[in-house]
C-alpha cells in the first residue's frame, strides 16, 4: 500500500509539479520502479482500484504491458493463471474505459499469449478462449476485437522477450486458427457499430501472408463488405486498409504466381478502377483523395510484373497512375513514384535481354514493352518537371518547409532519371527543352518577370545529365546558347551554374562544346560574385569544367589563375567561402596536371603561392603568435595545400613543393603539435603528398616520420598514426626502408599500447584506438615481415582483447577487423610464412579471445555490430578448427541454462563446426543471430549472460 501511494505521488509530481527538477526526479524514480519485481503487483492493484485516476491507469497499464513483454520470466510458472485472470478482468472492466488503457491491456494479453504455449494456455488456445469470452460477455466484444487486432501485429514485436522458436510456433498457432478469427470478424459485421473495428482487425490478420487461398478470399463476406465501403460518400478508412492489405496479399513477384492470385485480383482491380474519377473531384475531402491514390499506388507496386507486360488492361492502370501523379498535392502525387521506378527497372531488364548477336544501341532498345510505355513516360516527364518549381512564397517558408521542398526536388529528379532510362536521355532532354523554351519566352531580361518556370526546367535538365549522350547535337548547343541570356536572379543563376557543371563532359566531347567554354566560365565568375549560394554552385561547376575540359583549358591558364587568385585572396566582388574555395583549388590542380613536366613545377608554385604566403606571414610573427592563432586561420590554408597535393598529379613537382615547404610545416608541427585540428589538416596534406609522389618523397618522408615519432610521445595525435598508415602502404615492401619503418611501428605501437591499458582508456580515446588498429591492419597487409616478427605484435593482440567491447562503433570495428586480419593470415600469400609466429601468440590467448567475442555477440556490444563480431568469430574458428570449437564450447558452457537452452547451445556450436568444414557464411548466421537474440531478450537475461562471460576479466579462471 505504501508503494502504491508513492507511485501515485510520483505521478502527481510528474504531471503537475511546477519545478522541472522535481518532475525529472519523479520520472527517474518511476522508470526505476518499472524495472522492479514489485511493479507487477503494484500496477495490477492500482488498475483494479476504481479510484485510480487516468494518469495512474495509463502508467500502470503501460507498466504491466512492459513487464509481460520483457520480464515474464521473473514470475514463477504458477503465476500465469492468476495473471491471465487479472488481465481478462481488466480487459472487461475497461471495455468502456480510456482507449489508451484498453490498448495497453490488449498488448499485455497478446504478449502473454506469445510467451505461453497453446497447451499451457488451456481452453483450446488463445483464439478459442477469446471466442468463448466474446460469447459469454457480448458487452465486451469491442475489447476482445481490439485484442484480436493486435495479436498478429505482436508476432513481429521484438520487444517481447521470447525465443525465436516460440515466436515461430506462435505465428503458426495464429495461422492455424485464422478461420476462427475470420468467423468472429464476419459475425461482428452484423452487430451495430462494430463493422469498422472488425474490418481493421481483418486487415491486421491479412498481414499473416498467404494463409488463405486467394480464391476463398475473393468470395469472403469480409472482402465484399470492405469493397462496399469504397462506395460510400465518406470513404471508410477500415475498408481502404483492408483493400490495401488484400492488394499486398496478392502481390505478384513473378508471372508464375499470377494464376493462384488471379481470382482475388479480378475482384479487386475493377472496384478500385471505379474510384478513378475521385482523383480529380475537387469536392472530395483531401484525405479521401489521398486514400484513393494510396490504393492505386499499392496496386501499381503489387502488380508491376503484370503491368510490365504492356497489355491493354495494364495500360488502363498506368493511365490511372498518371492521373494520380498529376495531382497538385505532392504528398498524393509522390505515392506513385515507387511504381514508376519499379516499372522502369523491369522494362530496362527486359529490354537488355537481347537476342544473341544483337548489338544494343546507345538509346534504349525499342522492345515491345518500351514502345508500349513510351508515351506514358513522356507524359510523366511533363507532369513531374513542373513540381520542382519554387513556390512564390519560398523566401517566407520556415527552414523546415524549405528543407521539405529540397527533398521534393530530389524525389522528382529520381523520377526523371527513371524516365530517361526508359526513353533515353536525349529524348527526355527534348521534352524538357520545350519546357525551357516556353518558360524563357516569359522570362526576359527584366527582373520582374517570373524566373521560376525556367529554373524548374533547368533543374530537370540537370537531373538527367548523366543520361544525355556526350555527342548530342540538336538540343544541347541551343541550351548552352541560351544560358548567357538568362537574368542573374540568384536561384536561377545557381541552377544555371549547376547545369554548366553537370554537362562538363558534353562540353569536352561534343564538336561544338569548346566554343561555349569562355561565355560559360564568365557566367561562373558572375556566380562567384552574387551570393554565397551562387558562389558555391559556381565553384562546383568550375571544378567539373576544369576536370573534364582540362586539356582544352591548358592554353587559358593565365585567365584561370586570375579567377583563382581573386577568389583565394578574396579580392573584388568574390563571395566564395573557404570551404567552396577547395573546389577552385582542385580545379586548377587538375588543369596543372595536364601541363608538361617542365612547366608543371612553376605552375604548382603559382598554385601554392596564395596559400603559402599567409602561412609564412604568421610564422614570421614568431612562435608566440603562431601558438595563439585560432586553428581556422591555419587550416584554411593547409587544407588548400592538401587538395593541391591530392589533385595535381605531377609526382616530382609535388615532392619538390613539399621539400621547399618543409620548414613551414616543421614550424607548425613544433609549435602546434597539441592542436588536433591543425595536426589533422597538416597530416592530411602530408598524406596526400605521399600518395601522389610515392617513392619520390623518400628523403622528406624520413624527416616527417622522425618529427611525428617524437611528437607522438608527447601528444598522441591519432592523425600521426593515419599518416604513418599511408607511408606503410607506399614503402612497406621496400627493403631499403626496413630499418626506419621497424623503428616507426615499434615506437608508435609501444606508446599506444602503454596508454590503452583498460577499457575506459579505449572509451575516452576512440579516435586513437581506431587509427591504431587501422594502422595495424595495414601493417599486416603491406609489411607482415616487419609486423609479425616485432615484439609489438603480442602487445597489440593483448591490447585488442581489452578493447573489443568498447562501445564506440569505429573503434570497435577497427579492433575486430584487425583480429579478423590476423586470423585470416593464411589466406594471404605474403602472410603465410608468418602463420607459426601468429599461432604462438594467438593459441595461448584463444580461449579468452573467443570468450570475449561470445560476450560481444550476446550483449556486450550493440546488436548493430553483430555482423562484424560474427565474421571475427567465424575467422578464428576457420583458422583454429577443433581448438576454436573447444574454446567456443568452453565459453558457451559458462552461460547458465536459464538463459540459453541446450538446443540453442548445440545449434550455435554446430554453426561454428560447419564453418570449419568450409560452409558459406550466409548459411551459418541464423543460429548465431538467434543465440544473440536469446541472450539479449531482456535486461536481466543480458546481465546474467554478461555476468557469466565477464568480457572485461581477461584473466578469469573458469570454475567447473
């Protein structure tokens, strides 16, 4: 009684106390209370107490539902009967009570039925029991109908802590009793006010797919009642839900399935087609139109295989779907988008299945299917391209609504791509060009005219750019001629810039392309000067043009450098942000790549100058100023250098540039080694230089590595590890580098393992862990001869064992991938000679590694890591066969039998045994995943399992 009063007081505080701190304290207390064993009795008592208010009833019904779902195993077996009686009493007593409470009690009964086998439930199982209760208590039928509705839905509710075997059995119990359920629903159709609820429950049961033949459903009273509901003035939501489920029920995955589903399809399709006029009926409620569109979209998705045959009947459905697509409300129109994509996939697939020796053309083949749907996709292009037009009040929209509009445009772009794949890019372009011409007529140079239709047409033209042939000669020259004539309204100019960038390959390849380069680059320069958004689009387009047309632009390098320097220094009207300036850096770097070697060195110097000069100025002001500058003042310039080194593909010139710049880099390394952001930027620049120049960087690399080796001991910057990782990739197999690479990896790994001695260290420095084990994996791949013979190898294995269960995703994955690489060593030609050394390290630790991996699998790591953990466990099993099976058997035997049954244990071990025989991974995962699910089924089981496996105790001695 005291606890009941405390619960009431806590709820009162939660809902009514003015102080936030008190409300939070009450909320925490109530959450903790829900996990206690006392919560069962207290929640039950308060629900039976007629004086309990609505807040108490809702909380206690949620508590009871949650306890039955998650903690049913807390109760002794004899508690089931009293619990069932109590829940039944509550279901009946709340039959006119708050719907929220009744739903929670229904969910609790459903969860109880999933836990308890039919033979233990008694009364012939839950369905017979519900039918008998409905007959005995007709006033409570609505409550039991709700229970019937949630039963099939709860089969797939993985919050219910039930074993996979029991879940499958329960699904079959429901399938076996489906006739009972449908008879109950049919009987309820004749009870006043219950037909809607009966239909909703029927819709729920249809999700247990293909349990009743389509021919039987075609004549079923429930189906005919639902179809009749489509004819009423106010559309029945329950009828729509039933018809939608029936459409999914008859989904045709391949044409072989058609015959068995056809009796029901022939009943559904004509009745749905009769609703077509409602799509355009302005007097109809929008929700009703949405429901009708949903049925057409469902029909398109379910029967797309049939529709793709191009028969006369299917074309009638296609016309109806086009009508839905044309609806002015985007939420309604977009329901059909998935259908157009699926149909495109099928048409493309069938068009590409050409007779032997038949050469496909660049445009899609004119197969019968393609010809049948050509006019539909042509209409589709016209219908959807207008939907990307900016709303008149765009500037006044909230940020969220502006974001939604962008998503709308992305969705339409995908539909246009589908159309281009059916019609061909060039044919689609012609349709969109006509839209553009029409829009441009209304959009002269006068700023007041409406720019939006022209922008929408250009956005659509940009969307299909990858599908327009690079030699298209009819429409593209006219579009390119048109672009300089358009007004520089910011959104229109932004899209013009994107179009220029999107068609950069055409500009390079098409015979008339080069003649447009100069005026188009002028547009981009204007774009860089109007606003930050237009500057961003212009910078991206500039990069594309310089990438694809670099050979043609080599002769215009002086003009390009002028644009580059103006944007870098921020002179004049340029509004290019620091981030977008990187596109310009890439652009010029790619043009410089095309220069002959004798000119490249000088051009690279000019490219680096606007970036190097500010860095040199800062350094010249002395160490104090360099140390106090905000990181951003340095990284904005260093990031540009990093991009130059990455994209200017002149290895010798880049190596020479880094040699000249080393004094600047060294000053920054020495003074700013504490600053992670600056070090990351500088290491990226060095990494890109190493990647481009490779062995030409030899001398400078040695100097860089000496520097970071010394600094790593002071500051443990993770970026020093990923820079070393790149060096290992390039120089790892070079015998002349053996000495200094050995010193490097031993120094870095020894220092890293000395700071990662407990799992808390891994949690506090996940970036360090990630880069350390990525470097270790790279050593396995590129210099196994140095890595496995070094004393750091056993230290790293010990370190990895401590950190396997770190919660940070990247850190954990890097450790698991490192271990997998170690276990898979025999699969690599370079690695095979070092298998005996590996075995000397792994075999003494194998039992512990396996125990920790089993712990990770069963709850020490989130279930999202399951795939990586499983692979690592299978890798050690394949590498060590019978030994690994013994280790696994030893680990799994630690888990108590109340958490895992013998059957579950033996299935898991059998999967590992199959792995040693070379079975494919896909066939082994189910028993492993099911063990994981069983051990995570609720908090207390997970605690029992982890308490038995103790993954953090590496020196645990098992007591038999």
